[in-house]
C-alpha cells in the first residue's frame, strides 16, 4: 500500500502502521517471544481469511517478518495493538520470536490504532467498523465527531456506518460476508426486517447497484403495511350464519369498537330483496 495517512497519529505511530518499515522503526524494534504476546482485546476484526493467512505464513517461512508488529505492555507480557495477521502467521510458521515495537498507550488509543491499521488495508467490513465506532462512543464517551477525527473519516461516514447496526442479524451477516456493500445496505435501515431481508436477497440475486437498491427501498417504504386481520367473534359468526340461512342471501355483521355496527346483506338482483321482505313479514 502507498503511504499511510497521518490521521493525527504523529509521524512515529503512522510509520508503525505502514507496510514498509522505515530505518527508524527498525531501530526501535526488538525480538519478543511470541508466547509472551496476547491478542488485542480491542481488535475490531472478527474474521481472518484462511487463504490470506496461509499465504502470509509461507512468505514468513521464506523471508521472515519484514514489518515489526506493535505491542503495549500487559502484565508480565504484551498485548497486540497492530499486526495480528503477522503474529498469527508467525505462530503457524513455527517462529518463537517476532520483531516488535513496544509503546505504552491507553485503551482508547489501542482501539484507534487497531481500527486505523485495518481500515487502511480495507480489512474491516462495514459492520466491524460500525461496532468499533460504537465501542469508542459507549466505552470511552466519544462523540461521532470525535470518532471521525480520531480515525480520519467524515462524521457522516461514522453516522451512516453506526446506523447499519439497526439492521437485522440476517442482513448484518450479509454485510459481514461482503455479499452486501454499505451502499447497498444503507437504504434498508428503517424498513421492517421482513421487507429489508427480502430486498437484500433480491439485491444479491439480481446484482442491483446501490442506486437500484435505494430506489427499491423507497418504493417499499411507500407501500401501505397490511394490517393483521382481526379474528371475528364466534357469536357474531354464528349469527351471520343463521341470518344467511334464514334470508337465503349472504349476511355480514360489521362490529365497531364503540359498540355500533352494520348489518350488510349482499344481493345481485333487486328481485332478491323482495324475497327478503317476504321472509321478514312472514316472521
């Protein structure tokens, strides 16, 4: 990847997240026992490609770890901040030690660095980014604007991503597996789960663009929601049946909440009403 955006980290930390180590980074690095390192508790990435790890493992077997990982002190060992793929692949390659730079950073900055490292490599899904931004807000009291400034994106981007967390688990899984992009999923926010999931499946099967999805979602939002049909009272049904038998025409009784109602008799020809009158007069 090309040069890393500074994102307010300072030259030293930005250099530690680059793809190629600078001489300064290499001077700061030392060999750290892999057994002393624990995973990053603030790692926003939840899925790691087995194929990518296998490829990196083979590369490390041939050439070693070219870029030091970033750690912070933790208990009698260290916690990862950046470089989890290199750490995992090094274990798979059978290494006992790994080059690392140790920095004493707090929890919030550890989360920021983990987000930035993954996002600059396009490793995070939209849902992983959204959860990480939400964690910055919930655990560290950041506003959306502060999150945006810390990770180097716009406030609108933060807001749009966090809104995706309102979607159903089914749709979030589609985003996690990259079947749906953020642009395709965003118009589904606010729709019922049933409608949103149906549109999401259609989007995947028909290859809709984000613009097409937005059009379909707007159209679905305008459609009236069918109200659940209320089950009629058993006594009312019995009375309707009795009147239908006695009058010889379909009868419907409409009951209102205030106690009033209507008695409806359906007929197809005026002569049928004469038959109703005769039966009523007879009784």
